[in-house]
C-alpha cells in the first residue's frame, strides 16, 4: 500500500523536524510512503529544514498573503 503524507506549514521550523522524523519512522517500507511539505510563505527556516530532510518533496507557494490555508487549497 502506498501512502502520501502532506504536511502544510507556515513558520513551522520549531516543530517541523519532529514531525518529519515521526512520519519518516513509520512502519511503512521505503518507497511505500511519500512525504510532501507545502510551505505557504514562511519567513523562518522551515523550507531549508524540509529541503535538507531526506525524501521530502518541498512545494513552495508564492502567495501575497502568507497563510496555512493557502496550502490546503
């Protein structure tokens, strides 16, 4: 079974690493889980942190008004 995990964030650097480690350590085998981090305009290190985490696909939204809601739509 393949699983996609979508994590939506805005200035989430304080909690993102813990979240990514938790999802990565799940019982799924390599290749069964894909992790996406959708950033909706962070001004902290969230994007860099996610980009440096192995296997995470980072999607940066270019939005005039940063909001976590942008990543949900």
